[in-house]
C-alpha cells in the first residue's frame, strides 16, 4: 500500500464530495465521510508524533476519545479500539502524569519544587531537549556580559507551546517564560487569551516581567520589541512569508540570532522549499527585470531620464528613544528660529539669556528681530481730517453698530477710521 498523507486524503474527500458516484446510496455516503474523518484524524496524530513528539500525540488522541477534540463520528469509531487504548496507557505510564497547565498572564506560574521531577522528566521529542539547551545557553551568555536580553519561540500548536513553557519554567529565574496565543478557543479545555490578557502579556514582556515568549502564529507580526536577540522556530513551513515574519521579530535594535529546529523528512523538505522560494523572491527584487515586465509601461517616470537607481544594501543603526527625542527637539527649535527670522544660533541666544535679566527684549534685539521691516505705529497719524479730504468715505450705512464699537482706546478709533477708506 502506498504511503498516504493528510493532504492526499483531504484532496480525495473533496473530489468525492464534488463528484459522488451515482450508485452509492445516501446512507453509504455518510459512512464513507466518517471513514475519511477517521483517516484524517489518525494521519494528523501521526504528523504530531513525527514533528512534535509523544506528548502532543498522546494529548491529541486522549482529547479525541474524551470528545474534547474532533467529531462525535470519530469518537464513535475509535472508542472501541482496544489496541489504541493499550497504546495510550503505555504512553501515559512512560510520560508520567499530565501536570502541564496553561499559565494565566496575571498569575505566577507553577515551578517544580523538587529536583526529582526535573531529573525524571521524559522529553517527548529530541527538538524539545535541543530547544532547552539553546535557550539556556543564550541567557547564560548574556548574563555573563550583564546585558538584558529576550527571546521568542514560535510553535504552530498550543499543546507544544504549553509543553515548551513547562520545560523552561525549570530554569527560573534565569528564564521567565510565558505563553502567547490567539483569542479563539480550541476544544473544550483550551481557551484563548482575551485582548486584555494579550496586552498584559506584551506589557510585561517589554517591561522585563517575562524574558521569553512562547507564541503561536499570532506573534509573528505586529510586535516591535527591540531587545529580542534570539528567535527559535520549533517547526518549519512552506510559506516564505511566515519565515520572514518570524525573522523580523529580531535584529531591530542590535544583531540577532535565528535558530530553526527541523525534523528529518517532510519538515526538512518544507524548510528547503521555503528557503528556496525566499531566495528566489530576493533575487527577483534585486534584479528588477522580472518585476518590471509585469508593471504598467505607460507610467511617467518619477525621476529624470538617464538616472537608473540601483539597490544598495547597508546596515542601519536604529537610534535610541533619547537620541530621537533630542534630534526632534533641536529641529523644532531651528524651525522656530527660521519662522521668527532670527539668524542667531543657539549659542548667541544662550549668551543673551545670561546677560539680560529683564524678560523683555532690548532695542538691539528688537532691531535684529524686525530686520528692517516696517512696523505700523497708529499714534503717528496726526490729522485725520487730511485723510478724509483725499478720498471718498465708505458709506456708514453698510457698517454695523458692532463695527463702530472700540474697546482699545484712541489707537482703536484711528484703526476704525482707516477701515472706512
């Protein structure tokens, strides 16, 4: 019998639904759909065993038998399988009691108190033990340098997120892990984070309450944390977009490190496919000729003719928040000086502030400020009748009583008289 994959069974089920054989009765069609569901469930459990280990495999099938996961049809088919029950009992005895709980973001996480539990812990997959070694070595190396650091671990499923968090809890306070999942609930016993809980986790992660975040795909984009120096991808996907998004969580403030944990076989093939697609896309972006062929040719050039821009690769140093604030403040001061027409630099202004004790400008400072501008002085108009005799007076009937009301003394009256001409 040829090897069957979950994707192949899903494709066969879709073909059966689109073109069902005419000789099959409706009741028989229901039985075939049920067998499709059982095959997909078993193949998914086999995928979990290969990529994530014994605990994910055991937890998934136990959830199916307890009707916490899957459908009632699958539960009805598998509940009477004695071989499956025997296999799960052996795994339960090998792995020990399932004391891995999903920590809440507003409570302190349970850490093992006895060294016996840590010594007898059974790693469900070689990648789990390798992940622990990588993260512990990372934090110890930064602790020796006395540098604050953070790490993010990406996993596809919540079960492995909880398992990784449980393992890293043993190394507290060197490692302070926390899970970060989406808002939707998967199954009866797996609830997602609310938006308030997600914001609380991110706030504590930025503030240093947690230094390791174990996340599903919800943390692949939109997070801007400068001190994330280590990214560990527990699984690989064919999509190069997800790979780039995960890589983008590090290297924002300083050079970062990315580690991919890949299982031999299907996952390794997916990883090579993703890397090849990523390299192909980067090559197309650098060359530009393939992209130009798909662009609209009648667009006007945005740059003068004869200039052909080229991609330039460079390392960009991101300034700190303090440097950005000082630069913006200095720019605002320069803009104000230009607006006021004062060519003096900041050093001259500083000297004048020290020399002049009065809060008002001196005559020299006023002269520098106006720079030859004409300043209106209403008190210099001597004879208002002379203005009346040189032109036609504006009809007072078009003026409202409010226009004639002056609350500024004689200068205001002179201005009102000028407005009438």
